[in-house]
């Protein structure tokens, strides 16, 4: 690489494809988007655990890491505070 030469910027459609990929992964592992500003904050629908992902992942390896994190969190049990809350409401 030549010195003083700027790195090429990502075309917006490439960034959108990566974001769509994260959204597809989230849907596949049953997450909902809680908020989105600089990062996307996802909440698992069953156990209410949080996963934070970047808006635009840097490369395909980061997408694999995000998928790995989605899988890990999806397999966690509900937090005790939610289990106790649900037990109190049942007759």
C-alpha cells in the first residue's frame, strides 16, 4: 500500500447488507430490537437478556462473533428476579 493513500470507504449498500444480516440473525435467534443509535441493543424475547452489536460490523468475522453471542445468550436461563416475579403472579 502506498503511503498517504486513504483506505476505501464502504459503499452504503454493503453496510446495509451487513446490518440486514445482523437483523436476520436476531430474528433467527428470537431477539427484538430494543433501541438503536450508535449500537443496536437486542433483547431476547424469552429470557430478557441483552446483546449489544455495532451498527456496521467491520468484517465477516465480527458477524460470526455476533452469531456466537446470540447463541450463548439464547441458551441462558431466565434471571432469578424474573423467575420470582412470574412465580408471584401465578395462582
